[in-house]
C-alpha cells in the first residue's frame, strides 16, 4: 500500500508555483473593504459599441464554439488595426490567432516554441505570470535587470545572459510593473542580438495604448528581419476595459501558426464567442481618437496617484506607460515587502503588491506596485486614504 500511496503527490513543479501575490492581496483587500490598487482589473467603463456587440451576439445565438483561431470578422479587424497603428502587415487567415486573453497567447507560444531545459530571458522587474508560465513548462527563465532609476536596458548585460541554451527573449513594453517603454534604440539592440543568436522574441504589448509624456510604442516585429522570429501578443482586455472577457491575440509568421493554434485549441478550445463579436464591434466602430484619448486619461490618473504617494513619502518611479506605479516604501514598517504591503493595507485600506513579486533573488523588498486603472471616484478615495491615514 505504501508504494501506491507515494504516487499520490503533486508534480515536481507544483509546490513552487503558488497563488500570485497579486491575487493574495486582492483577497486581503476584499476582507477589509479597502481600495484594490493591487490587481490590474481596469474597472473603468467599457465602450458602448463593445458592450452592444456582445449583447447582440448573445441574443443572436452566437454562443457556441468558434473556430480555434477566432471569428473571421475579429481576425480581420485585428489585422486592420495592426496595419494602421503598429505598422505590422499580417494575414488575417494565416498569421492572426485570437486567444483567451494575452496570458493564453503567452502560454501557447511557450508550449509551441520551447522545450524543457531551454533558457528564455526576462527583463527585471518582470510580470510574474511570464516567469511562472515558463517555469510551468520546465523552461529556465534568466533575469536581466533593467537599470534604475529609469529602467534602462543594459545591452551588455543582455549579451552576457545569452548562452547556447538560450532560445528566446521576452519584451514587455509598455511594462508591467514598472511602466517602462522600450526606446527604438533599445529595441534595435534586442533585435540585433536576436538575429545574431537566432532567437525568438515574444513581445507582450497589451498596454500599447497607455503611453505618457510623448513616449512612443513601437512593435518589435516591424524591425528588419524580425517578423519571422517575433511572436507579437496583445489584446483588448486593457484597451476596452474588459479584463474578464479574455479576448487577446497573437501575431506570428505562418510557419509557427499551426502549432500555436493547436496548443490554444488544446488548452482553451477558443476565446468566448459573444465577447469576440463585442471586441470586433469595438475595433470596427471606435475612431482612432478613442485610442489617443486613453493616453491623456490615464496620464491624469497616473499623476493623481503619484502626487498622493509623493505627499506621504512613498516616492514613485514615474512610469512612461501601462497603468502601474512602483513606489519606494522604505519608510513603512515591516521586514519584507509583503509585510509592508499588509501594513499599508491595514493602516490605510489601500492595497498594493509587494515588489518582490516582480524580481528575482529577493530584490524589490522596498517596493510596492500600485495600479491606477480605477474609476475616478475610487482612485480619489485611495489618494485620500493614503494622505489622511
């Protein structure tokens, strides 16, 4: 009996892959009725055409499986949007895959392209789901720290991290959690090394419309020689404030798409059908001014939160993009960033995420990440609580 019982155990990797600190802080915040600046839920209002498109699809009975790569209308709208806004020419039938959120896009790219024991480079601070998705696939994540205070790319550090086992580089721009927007020169350096060492590059561009102070979002796939080796991942979750709908997409050379499509079908079957129609309606009906207005709206939210953090001595690193702020919380009591985050929640009712969730080797202990993708009244409440508690 003992031999049988010993087989009833978790997999080797499961004990090391715990619930994300982001979700843990969301639960803790809910328990005290606080303001959740921990999770990037983006609870602002969704655009009317997007909501109407989904409701109409449900009423019309479009509630069954779609093609594994998504409905034709949405794939066509994505291809048009990419040509118009990103400079990427993608065939809607052979190079566009609608995914169950951008997270699914990243997962299926890792499943399709990398083998256990391969190395993939992440820039630090990194998004924890990128790290743990690689780990879940038995792929070794290699961290290359960006240089503070402006999170600059150290090209020589990137070069030194490349080994014979390296298969890919992950670029998240605009970045979660630090809001870095990679410059053209930095992307040129990444592209040059990818070409030199024959590497894939997976770009997570989900925050592409959230750029501030004149920063420019540039898609790496547009650089010479990069279209073949770049998997471009984005989606409508953040842009349309529909994070719960799980509508993402990826763009890749047709030679990789068969495997990418297969793994998405295997794990997710397809993205939710009526929500695909809602997303397509948004891409069709919303003018370009909608996207440019996002930058102005969220820059104002950024400035409001950074001002409050500065007023209480939690010095923010001002982000160039996305909708997160990393703040220095050295002054807060607590031996670790997790303790500091819980102290802040207990004392103010405002939830943030320990910086260690985004760093390797115990770094980030004096940082907390805050999300400002909130309704104005909720963000104002959080700022008031920070200042008065």
